[in-house]
């Protein structure tokens, strides 16, 4: 049952007639609030058209481009004029990005634009249009090495994170800012109270995670959307390459012309520090924010698509668990989409929720958002449920075990320990959709294990692990493990070009507009597919990483045991459907194949899946009691093959 959505006031908001009218309204805002109790919602009382637009260059204290001068990052600011006149300070919403000039932000790929004086005219996305009239400043930071900033892009490393952290420090009076890129005239942020919230999708949200992990004072909240928590897990899965390139390619993709001319040494460090072997190196340690979750002071409102095959969902699962361990205030939205912004799959509810979140975290309004359910989860396209806690308190890791089964080539999945072996040969031409489509048939490239039809719904909530004991025939081998819901459904078509959305031509408006910066954006609707199965969680590994973070050659004929980390999810396998575990080799287009073509033999007695079930083993026992055998063999329909995953976090939507 969908949750009720609070009606959003999203009619086109025109600028107020004059700045004087806005100032008059603002002047009476505080007395009215005092007379009627504490405010619960910021309202658009300030002129967006007359907002102050300025640029500042903040000293990062680094010299990434080795030109003998400290790097300065460009900070474009849009803030309401009236509070400054009244001597009132405002909080800041910040998006630090490498994409403001090269690639664009949002579903319409907006870029920053500037007037003849170098002041920002168009700030991408709706944040400034919507929040500046409500008494916030919006700050767009060009990461070092991009757009108008000095330095070099180091892809999630010290320079990237310091680009934004230095700005938080400047907003709180702890760093130097200048009115020009090269001049000596200083600029101070006397107009802000220093309270800062960071937001952004993909690389931008990743920087928010990284800055929060420094524990910087003044950062009150972050809203990471489809964000990375450990860059190793963007590029590799336990040694198995997820992409055919490394961070050096990505750095070159977003570098400004100045950076390309100066940053060859940084590029080489990225090459040397990220070997294609998948070995863990100091470069990855520097770019692992999860290890520093204990330093996080900011609250976190996390959003991720459960079918995101760009920034894969292990990234949000491990970050969420680490934040929970350290008691960080947090909220989460999980959609059925791929790499898509919530503004483009649940627009009205997102703007409303984000508004109340920032009002609570940055303005201190007691609006009740902290008393609402922790999690919103999309069960079917545009149908959402809530969870008071996530994962629910009754969730327990439950060990499920594969067995040989009565039907040739179709194994069982149950609580009891199995026996025997299953053999498959890696076929890099096939993917998880091919394996699942033929789950009820014996095929040479996979080992599949299936429950009977469930007699009750079964909910998985969190991250799974699959432990595999396998004997390879060659010195290299990659493994994949996937969990599949077998049964008919209508889902968002995450494998389509829109990754679960279709962009329409009609527009709706979310804030105030100016001639150069419209607040009106194209509407979307869910792009759906009717399927006979849904892959709900995935994990991959290089079997050569069985003992450590460094791959080693395998000895053919020797058994190895490795535990694959599967991506976090929240999924209900309905009554009448079946739950399947598939173990195979290369997952086409989602991992790269090994250098050989191994045949692997699974020892079923030493192979298992630990699955986060709401209700634990007892729930699984009830759901499988009296279940009926598998149906006659048939080919099931799923979404199309996901295809080659994007290797740019933030590209597209």
C-alpha cells in the first residue's frame, strides 16, 4: 500500500514584485513566528531574482598541480539579499562536483553559466531556485582540477575531499577565501552561520560522504544520492574488475584544460596505485570512507537505486551499516531504479522531504521529520512502503544451503546442509539474465538452487554473503553469485536507457526562475517491464583473492573457499514465487572475464548463503513449509541484459 504523500506546493513561483516587498515580509517573519510558536517550515519570502550572486576562491592548502602555489577552488554562491541587509545569517546547502563544466548535472545535463563579470547565472538543478527564497544560501563548488578551480582531480582522494572540506572551513571562518583566482583581496563568509548541508548524486554525493568522514565542524547533514563509500568497490569486487579502466581515465574525463596541462604526475600516481590486478593498495585505503565512519558528525539522508549497476549497492550497504554502528542519525530511500536521482522518480515527495530535512537539520525546526519512519522502499513502480527501522529489528542472517535436488541440473535451497557437487564452465558471453531465464534447466555455465513455491511472503532486508568452496581447472577464475525472485511481476526497467524512467516533454516548476535560470524541469514517468524473474542481489569475486586483498594464481585441482559480498537490498519474494541462488563465472558486462576459461566444481556441503531475512530462519521455514516442487522447465523472461555499465559516476541522470 503506497504511503500518503504530503501535497507539495509546486506551482510556478514567480519572483516577488520588488525586493522591498520581500524585505518587508522577511522583517515580519521572526515576530510572527515568535507570536505563534516556533516555525515548522521555511517559506519563500525572499527574492530569487535579486539574490546576491558571487564567486570566491578558497585556499585548499594543497599544491596538487605542483606549480608552487596553493590550490584555490572556485565557489559560486547564490544567497538571499534581504537577510544580509538585516544582519541575519543564513545556513548553506552545498553541492561539490567535478561536472559543472564538462558533463552537466541532472536529467537535462545542466551546466553552470556565467555573465560577463564571471558571476554565475545558471546554477544546475533546483536547489538554488527552491531554497534561496526560503532563506538558505546555495553553494556550488568546482572540485580541484575542474572548471574554474586550480589543482588536479584525484578521484576521491585527498584533493577531491579537501576541495569541499576547505569550503566548509571557510564558511566557518577557518580557511582563507579570495575574491579572485589569483589576487590577494580576501573574502569572508560573514553572511552565514556556518551550518552546512551537502547534497549530490554519484561523484557529488561521494564527496559529501568523504567530507563527512573527516568529522569537519559545521557540516550538519549530508544527502548522498547513489554515492560511493569506497572507491575500490566502485572499480573492483574482491579482485574482479568491474570496469575496463581505472581512476586515471575518470580523472582525464573531467579535468579542465589547465589540469590536463599540469597533472601528468597525478595521473601517473592513479595508474600506479590502482593496478588492474584488483589488489588493495594504499590508494584505495585513502579513498575508503567507511573506515572513518566513527568521525561522522553529520546526519545522513541516503538515497540509492537497488538496481544501480553504476555505483553498485554494496557502496550504500556498507556505509549504512558503519553509520548505524556509530549511532549516526540517518534516513534512507531505496528505489527500484538504476542510477537515477529521486527528483526524477519521486519528485514531489522528494522535494517535500528534502525541504523538511534541511529545515530540521540546518534551521533547527521541530517539524517531526525525525519521528517519521527511517526507510522508504519502492516495492513496485511508484508504490512505496515504509519501515520504522532499516533493516527491521527482527532481521536475522539466515544460512541457506544448496542441495543436488531430484531434477537433473536443478538444485534445492533449504535450511538443511546439502551434499554432493555441481560443476559449471565459465562462459563470458552469458549474463545473470541468461542464467536466471534457464534456472529450471540444466545448462553448462551455471549452478542453480531453488526453493519450492513459497506459501508466505519472504522479505530480505540488508546485505547477503555467499560462501563458495570451488575447485578450478585453471590458474585464474572469477565467480558470480546472484539471488533471484522467480515469479511474474511488473518492475521498473532498470536495464533500459532511462534506468527505470521515461522523460516526458511537460515541465513542472520547483522554485523561482530568472531569465537565465529556469526552475522548470521535464516530468518523468516510470518505465516498466513485465518479467518472470527479478535479480535482487549480486556479488562477484576473483577466486585468487580467497585469502587476502591480493590475488594469487590458483592451483588447478585444488579446492578454495571464498566468501562473496552481495549487494544490499530490500525485497519481498511474494507467496507463490520462488527464491533462487545462482553461482556462475563471468557476469557479462558487469565484471571482466579472467584470462582463462575455467571449469569449477562446487562442494555443496561447504557452500552456503547467509541471507538477511525478516523473521530469520523461522520465517524461511514457515514460507517453505508445504511448498510445491518446481514447475516444468521453461524459459523465463526478465529485463534485457544490463549491458556495459557506465564507468562515470554521475553520467546521465
